[in-house]
């Protein structure tokens, strides 16, 4: 750990294929998960085939999907891990809940990584609606025996200009704690990376894979 609460060295080996550890350093709080990700940990330990579905909006529908698959391959080269994206650019949380039923549950993945996006911040009930959707989705996934990991929105100018952006982030953090769900604090990391110009998709992918690897120890 570096001075100032930044973490870099713990990810050095995992980051070798994408970026220097210094490039992807992040606030320690962003990588301090609570909760477990379910049965995928056992499969990774046993080197059994595993499946992960990405559910979300613009970020998960973009470069992150490919970066995440490559990072998994580097860290777990002997494990067949199927990564499928069910993300859609512009999707709102309520849309994702519909796709959760129609497209995700039927696939019975071992883990769902859910990035709710920001398209209903300040509209459609905002933070309150997000809380309702996520609670419902978490309940459905857990009833199906599927692990879940949440990803916060990025601290982008378009997001932070909304008066309700703090409430939106706080809903995710409070719900993750309440439901014992791992949460990646992307808001904190991207605010730091705005100064360092780190490659966001590659760095988030490497962080998530490094934390999955840590869970298998």
C-alpha cells in the first residue's frame, strides 16, 4: 500500500499484461470488499468451468467486457471461464431487471456483475427507484443460487453535475452493506484516475480479477 491510502503493489502480477501497477493504483477503500461472490470461488479453486454474466449499461457494454475476459484468462489460464455481456448502452435499472428475468436467470451463471448505470439519476424516481430495483434483483439472483457483484457509476462530469448523484452512490453502498453484497467503488477509483488518466476499462477489469483471485486463497 502506498502513502495516501492508495493500493498498487498487491495487483502487480495481475496487471503485468495490461498496465503498470502504478497506472492502476486506486484508493484502498475501492478494493475493500465485504460479502462473498458465491459458488464461483469454489469453481475457480477447483479449476472447474465457470460462467459470468455482465449486466449493465454503457460501461459494461463497451470495452470492459473484452478487457475483463482477457484479465481472467491471464489470472486463471487453466480455467474455462465463459464471460457473456447482457449489457445495453443507455439501459436503465428497470430495463436491466426485465433482462435479468428474460436473459440472465435462464443461463444460470455462477456470477452476475451488475453495473446499474446512471440513466435514471434525477428521473424515474432516482435513487429510491434504484434501491427498489436492486433489492428485487439481488433477491432473485440469490434465490437462484447466483452470486452477485455490484459496480458503482464512474465519477464522470455528466454524472456528478446531477444534484442527486451522491444519493445514487450512497444507495449502492448502503444496499451492498445491508445485503452483504461485494461492491466495487468505481466512483472513487475514477475520481482518482481523472488525475492519472489510467485506462479505466483495463484497470477495473484487473482490479475485479485480482479480488476474485484473492477470494480463492
